């Protein structure tokens, strides 16, 4: 039996604090991993965040890290891995019975790079079927009657419940950002292509992006710095920052719930009092068809990405997946080309809509997490931003009905992930103050 998590609180530490303590010799990776495992033992039966945990393997890996000289700022830090990401020493099931107990022969690039950096692979987290809509077993740890969002359900829940300090997700539409909002954690969806996708089960080659969850913006920036060799973000100027913020309710604002409407109605005044230069950004008509175009891309490309499964194992696909396939068959190559062209046009257009150094603040979800576990929520408020490949960071933005968290996303131009992080931290402080 693992010691109870209350015997120590290492599992609640930030990545930054734990890594510094490990480097200084004041904490071992084994102790940190043991604390995370103890939390999992206490809560997993209720939350259901994990599909595979091998405690002895994780502890052995941690002891290996303790015996080695730290070679990165993440040395000894445990991480969770969404179960569409291949691992050489753990099964990868892609959320489907087709791949039950399937064992890859390699690590995905994003896993191999973290292991090279001295991190510890804690286990595999629950995903929806092939990262689409058919939900897994995970509950929202803040209210077990509600969804954690999807498709990165287990990763968001595990970080929110202090089971692990960081975990991978993936996003094709809103599968990183929405679970972050629903579970009240920081969710980072970097610029498209910034994190290598080799060894990740593909759904849409035009939009799939690896993201991740942490409990602080600083941790998220540090994680991307190590993983993607991205310049380290300097948060030293956050206190004196006078940001330029464009509040964008998007073209689907009529689908926002009342709690999101109330939140956004307050933002201009709240940000303005703290010295921000705030304006409303109304997207031009060019963006009106982005949502249906994104849906076309998702359907058309997933039909081909999942060709083997739909041809050979149609009886093992969910009703939701079968319906998606049937819908996908109605999309022509010409329609796919139209969607690609529109996405590229809007991607080129967006920078011209923003002032120098300006970021966008937009809803992360319609509202709070839905009651129930079959429906993981609508990704509609992330569609446009994911389709045009820009970086987005979701931060907690207070609470709505039933005390459940609300989230907002901060969006920057492509390859300006550091700007998104800095402004996300400013926004987080502004809303928490």
C-alpha cells in the first residue's frame, strides 16, 4: 500500500517548486512520485482519470532519476500521458476496444523528449474514443456528477485533483482548452506544429495539436521551454504590464451560457481599472464560416486517418463514431479544399486585425461543466482559434453556478506563445484579485 497523500503534500507542489527542490537535493523524485501515487490510490476509484498505472515501474523510473545528475529544469517531475500517445512500456488503447492492451514498440516523440529531460512517465490518462466524442469513465473531480470535458478528460482531471503536476492532452477542436476550463486548471494549446506529433494517433493532420495541463501559467511556460526548446518566458514584467487586450466574443456568441455572458460583460471595466487598454474585437465576415469549415476538415480527415479501424472493425466503433463516419462520407475533396483555403485566409487575416503587442481574450467554453458523463461539452468556442493554428492559454476566471469554475482563453499570433503566457498570467492575477 502507498502512504496516504496527507502524509506529505508533494503532490500539491508546483512543477517549478518541486524541480528546484529536486535540483537542490531537498526532495527526491521518488518521494514526489510516491505522493502522486498515494493521491491516485485515494481518489482514482471516484475520479477515473487513469487507464493505466504501474506504480512499481514509475517508482523505479523515479529512482533512476534520483541517481542521475539533473540535466534539465524538469528533472524528476512526473507527467501524465493521454492514451492516444504511444508509450514503449505501457499499453496505448486510443480510447477504443479495438486496441485493448495494445503495446507500442516505441515512445511518441513528446514522451521520449520528456524522458530525455529526466521526467518520469507516471501513467496513461483516459481519452474519449480516438479523441472524438464518445466519453470515457472520467468524472470532474470538482463535482463527480459532471463531465471533465473531452477529449483530454483524464489529463485535465488528474492535474485538477493533484494526482500529477502536468499531463499531456491533444486538441483538434477544443479538447485541451474546454477540459481546462471545466476543471479549473491552466490549459496550454501551443502554436500548431510547435510540439512534434510523431507517435500520436492522428485524427486531423490540419489541426491536431499536442497541449498540456498544469496548475500555474509559470509551470506551463517552463514545460514548453523544455519540451519544445522554446525560449524561456520571462514573467518579471507582469506586475508593471499595461496590456492591450481585444475582447472577442466570436461569431457564435449566441451560444454562450448566462454565466459566460455575465463574465464577459464585466471584463472591460475590470481590466481597464488595472491599466489595460481594452477594446471589443468583432471578427469580420470572413470568419463566419470557420466553424462549419473546421467541422468539414475534422470529418474529412478523420475518415481517412481511421481508415483501418472503420474498414476492419466497424462493429467495435461507438454509435457516435459511426455517425461521424456516415457524415464524413458526404464531404467531397472540393469541400475539403474550400475549408483549407478558408482556414489559411483567416490565419493570414488575423494578425492584421490586432494592434502591435495586442492579445485576444475569448470564452473557453459555453459555461460551466455539464451535468452527466455522456456528453463532454461543445468545443465551439475553440473552433476558430484551433483552425487558424494560433496559441491559446486557458486560465481560471472565477466561478459560475454551483461553484464550478469558469475559464477564459488568451490568444496570441502564431509563434507568439510567450506573449500568450505573459498575458495569461496578467489576466489570471487580474481575475483572482
